[in-house]
C-alpha cells in the first residue's frame, strides 16, 4: 500500500471530513473551484481512480455517482504505519525510534491502545 497522490489526498481528506455519507463529483468540484483552478474531468477521473483502487465505493444516483470512503482516515493511517514498520528495517528498532519521538500524550494514548488490544486478544483466546 502507498499513500495517495496530491489530488487523491485532497479528495480523500474532504471526503473523510464530510458530515454526509456520500458525495458527488460535482459537490467536491464546486468546493475545490472556490480555492483553486481545476477541471471537472480531473476531479471525476481522480475519483474514478480512487474507486478502481478500492479507496472509494460508489452507487449511481440518476446520471451521477455518489462516492464514499471504504475505510476511515484512522484505518488508512494504521495501514501506512504497518507498512512502514515492515519496510523500514528491523521492526523492533523502528518501534524504538518511533516511541522515542512521540510526545507524552501520544505515549499515554499508545499505552491505552496496547491495553485495549491485550484485553481483546485475551478475550478472543
């Protein structure tokens, strides 16, 4: 797995930030044109690419499609972290370097997450 291209990242961020379940190309295009010059077809083809890659699901509504993300922003971030852990050399050293660089609040969050996972794994076995 890899990160997104520049426009893909912008579109995914906007989709993740939305309060609605699904969005059309036109809705995202109208938002983007308020901030920068971009062609409708560029937004449409990028959203189609994200759909083909499995990042977006869609359903037809009239002549248009409504799109929504297939995973959350947090799930995406976790996948990127998992990939980095496995391509960055020795996993134990990568983890040590990572933990050395996080804040006290992030460290507390990590400890809480590890406790939750330990409980779930214990209950599952």
